[in-house]
């Protein structure tokens, strides 16, 4: 595997961008472990990707006719509540406006992580043998024709609830959380782009899962880049990390709060994966993520904590996100 430090990766990305060479990249949450490959260097027995239609997976896949077995064992509410109050105290002290708090959930299933990759219906999928599988609905950034786009995703609700759309859009806590993230992402993009604006605000997408349908709230933000952006692609990407939607605001202090509150390192969970095709770039935040530790599978999930958050509701959302889009 081609693994680089941050500075090595920035240099490699900039050089490949300048030369118009396509490459795939995986960046962990801490942005200190980076996989970087040109397409011909990828062994599809060890790494599979399907990023919005850009894929190295070919051929027909015969789905297992056996019904999906899916058992979960989340952390106890007591464990979650302690971390929640740790974050809430920091928010009350004015050290953060929004903190993304995540936990691992033990899962047991009758299909392999590779089969999950092949069967899952998601716009961004990645499988790294013996490490993890990811089936993310969330875009990180897209760059096309000298414009950069981001689509922060904040707010989830069971789509089968009566008036679910009205409930999620009218929820003051959810709206405040979403507004904070949109403002953070707008500020992040302003560091690398000009003419940054919110193009669409709080629109809904429907996601189908093995447990039913969910509604997800997103916004679209765009900015303009100079024509030489491919030669600065590494600097641009690392200048935006970690993604605002999975960290919080203000970002620097909130990262410290996350490190103190969460029970283990995130690894590649909430990092980013993307593909530069020589002219444009597409990338995703690695959420909806199952990590493999030997024979143990850990599904990582979480949500944003604000001054109006309630521990019971946030704990329920964490569990609600433990799904696979196989149906």
C-alpha cells in the first residue's frame, strides 16, 4: 500500500494535479495517514471503490439470497451520557457551539464486509480488505470547471413518521445545528476560494436502509477557484480538513473536546475518500462506516451536540444511523 505523511501527500497530489494524472486518495480523520494511488496501482483484491460511478468493480454480482441478518450492540446509555455531559459542559462554557460526538456499535451480520460493499446502495462506497467498508451518502467537496462545491449534511429523521418532513425542518435544534455547519463550511471554503455563497439551503434527500427509510437534510455551498487549482489540489484538500460536518465549531477547540470525550480513535472513520480524474474531483466524507478489528465489526456513528441537545434524543439518533443500505 502506498501510505504517505501529510506533507508527502500534499506534494504528490499537487504534482499529479499539475500533470493531469488521475489518482484515488484516502485520508484518515487525523489527516496523518494517507493512501494515494494512481488507478493502475490498485489491486482490486484488496481495495474496491465506487465513487459516484467511478469504480474499479466490474462484472455482475450475484447477491446472496439469504436474508440479511443484522444484530447491534451499542454502547450503554450511561457511557454515552457521560461523554454527552462532558461535551455539553464545554458548550455551556462557550468553548464550542457544535460538537460532533461519535461512538462505535458492535454489529453481527451474516455477510462479509466485501459483500456489504457490493450490495450496498450508496453514492460513495469503499472497501479496504481487513480494515473497513464505507457506504457514504455525504459529499465532501466537488471541483469542476474551476468551481468548488460542498454539501454539508446535518439532520436525520425516520421518513415513516407522520409529517416527518415538516418535523425535521421545523425543529429549532436541528435548524440551529445545520446553520452552524453551513456557516463553518462557508468559512472553510472562503480560505481556498472566492465568491463563496450558499446555493441551496436545507433540502431533503431520502435514504433507503435495511431498517426503513430516512430523511436527511443537506445544503449546497459553492465558490470559485483560480484556473491553476489542479496544481494546488493537495493544499486545497488539506486546508479544508477535517470536514466541518463531522467536527464542529470553532473547529480547533472542538477537536480537542472530541478527543477528550470519545472513547477511542476514529481512524479512517469521518476521514475522506476521493478521486481526481485529471480535470475534476469528487470526494466524500467517510460516514456510514464499519471497521473490522479481526473478527469484530464496529459500526461507527454519531451526531452533532448543541446547547439545545438532549442526551436521550442524541443517543437514539446514534443508534438510528447504524444501518446498511441493503434492501
